[in-house]
C-alpha cells in the first residue's frame, strides 16, 4: 500500500512569489492535515480537510490556503512568500491512524 | 493553555537506559493516542497507537495511557543510539464526525553510546 506522498520534495522560491504544495493521502483516507515545521521547532498546525471541506485552520495569515479535491488529494497554497515561510511542510492523512508524508522543504530567499 | 503538553527536552541518556517520555492533556474527549518518531529533516513515523487506558507493548516500546489522569507515556527499553530522534505524542477527538488530530511539541531525545 502506497503511503502519503508529497510533491515536490524540495523547492526554492523568491520573496513575494507564490507556491503550491501537493499531497496524496493513503487510499481510503478522507482526512488530510497540513503542518509547518520550521528548522528545530515543533509542528505548527496549518489546515485540516475532511471529505472535501475545511474543518479547521491554525493561526496563520490568509495567504496560507488550500483545498481538498474529490479524490481526497490536497493542495496547500502560499501567496506572497516571506523569508520566515522557509520550513518543512508536512501532510498527514488519517483513516483509523494518521500517517505522514516525507514533507516538502521550502526555502524562501 | 495548550490542549496537549509535552516537555520539549532535550533529554540525553546513556545507551541501554530506560527512557520515559510523557504528555498530559486537558480534554477528556480525546479518544485515540499515538506516538511518533521524527528523525532530523524527515516526516514523523507512527510508532504506537492505542485507544484505551492501559499498556501496549511493541518490542522495546511500551505505550501507556491513563485516561483518569489525562496522562500518556512512551517507554523505550534498552535504548540504542538509533533511537535518538524527536518523539511526538498525538491524540485525536471526534468533531462533527471527523477526527481532529492534536500534537504535543515533541521531545528531543539523544542516546549516548
């Protein structure tokens, strides 16, 4: 069974640009969670989607947004990138248990 | 007050020691309890999963849940340098038919050879 897959694995963007990160959950999982993890810090909750609906969002500005598609895959969009957005972005999907992808490492220069 | 509290450490112990990692929580609605291990710059890996009070053992790892005290623990026996990682507790509760997942801050553990 394929795990949670995230793409791309790494990317470098310039301040002010926009980025889209993608997550494919484990087959059968309907919930997707997004987290930001800055270097050396804990997981900061970004967004939670379930059955195509946004269920909750963390304490992040509106330039962080996302969506979940009918096949339960998800996108995280970040507009007007700032240097402090540099982090590992993790996606988790949940059926009876929650599993993480390996993350997308975003560097903003 | 955070829903889930976890001491960030760092915690450093000699190889072979028994390690005890702990989390407390404030909301009795949490039903499922998990422990994850995260190596540097990698995604967290699910180690243990339980939904009832009591102990669950898997090899050198034992997860303990005490719902009456709102306290969960992870014990690592015969610790190895390869156990050096950040350990995150997580728990979930049902909100409008879906499971909301909440994480602790993570404890950074180092096992010294």
